[in-house]
């Protein structure tokens, strides 16, 4: 299964907006829908990268790094630049996606605030 960076972004935003800090991953059964399997896979990718951490069997929470990534990719403009940058180099790891997004945020902040970061 291919990683879907737009799905990862959507999942992170959904988790941030949730009323509870506990994130329940869809159960894995042979009857799980394709959408549930895709979400489960992407939650595990988020865990691999340290954006979420498991706190119980199938229960996760956002980490500080996860919140930082959310803030870095919140702007649609920054998100599009990040995806375009990743495409120009032939793809990128989630870590590089975060680094690109942070670089674009720094660039915007420097321009808007008139300071060097």
C-alpha cells in the first residue's frame, strides 16, 4: 500500500480536533473495510515517525512532534509547497516532509516579520 500524505494530513487534523486526547484506531479484522485498513496503516506510519504514540492496545495519542507537524502543514499554501518540493526531489520521507514544511514556515515568518530565523 502506498503512503498517502494527504490522508496523513487529514488524520492529523481530525485527531487534533477530537474532543478526547485518545485516538482509537479502527480494529483490524478480516471484515474491516478498505478505508479502515488504509487508516490503520497510516496511523502505524504516523507511529513509526513519532507523530503519534501507542498508549494502549489500539489507542494512540498525538505527540509533541505530531503537533509540531500539524502546525507546520496547517496552511494550505505551505502544504502545497511541501508536496511540490517533495515531488521535485522524487518523493520524500515523512521526516523530510516535516523539514520542508518547517523550512517554508520559517521562510514565511522571515518575510512577514522582517527577521532572519
